[in-house]
């Protein structure tokens, strides 16, 4: 279904000082980035993890921000998501 999911926290606008779970996902080639896929992922996560651990926000990306040594840069991802 996906190549690389990356969960991270985003500030919760409803509760200052807390975060919501978000996930940036790189899909396998040929998979469509649409609302149906988003709902499938959310349903899958609801089956597998506790409700508070599942992502509330899902963003499909072509590639994740990476450092020169190959680590994902969550701080860059948060900046990108906060500006949307």
C-alpha cells in the first residue's frame, strides 16, 4: 500500500500546548493519492492501534525531506505542514 509512512506531531489548534498525530506517506508507484486511499489508511490504523495513536491528518508526498545521511527531517516536515 505504501513505501514509507512517517508519523509526527502537529500543534493542535483546539488545545494549545498539545499535539495531534499526523502522517506523511509516500505511496508505491501506481497508487492514487485520493480521499479513498486516505480513508483506507485511517480505517487500517483504527484496527491496528489505539484511537489516540492513529493519524488525524494524512498528507501524501512524492518524497520525504531527508538529510544528507538519509534521515527524515521531521522539523522540515512540520514546517511544511504548518504552512498548509
